[in-house]
C-alpha cells in the first residue's frame, strides 16, 4: 500500500483492511456472493456483486437493497478505519473497491427508480471520494 502525504491539509486517505478469506472464497468460486455474504455480512464487495447481478437481471429494487446494505456496511468499516465522513477513499486499494462499487450501484439503482436526489448525492459522493472510481464506474 502506498501512502501519500496530503499537501493541501485535507484528511488523509482511508484504507479499509483486507479480507483475504472472503476474497479467497469468491476467487476460487467455492462460494457465490450470496454465500459469502451469509458467512461475512460486512464484506461490501459481495454485496456489490449481488447488486450488479440483480440489476443486470432487471430486479432493480433488489439491486437497490443489496447496494444500500453494502454501502452501509462499508460506511461502518470506513468509520472503524478512522474515516470522519469525508476525504479520499482510494480506488487503487482493493479493500476499498467493495464500498465504492456499492456506492455506484446505489446511485445506478436509485436512478432506475427515479430517486433523483439520492442518485445525484451518491454520484457526487463517489466522485468526491475517488475520481478514479467515478470514472471507472459511472
């Protein structure tokens, strides 16, 4: 992990802890995202994968629910990691990607159900947290 000094005086980037066991279970294909969530409900990446699967299948409300759950689990993890409600959440750090993907999935699903203010808020939050994630996921 590369640590960069913030020369503008803003908050330092937040790096979530890695969850090697959950990555292993997903990567080996031994468990589905739903099974991983059942074993570790704090693992936002699995929630993001469920949100993406539901959205692609046309189950928008289900996608919204998965994304919101993963988003809130990610917020809890960010706070435990020292995040104070704003500041960089780098996309290049693997453990941050689950939260950032949930945030994008929430924005997308909120847009699909015409929840305009939440859609805008989530896309702005994503861009403020990681311009790289925003560019990748928008």
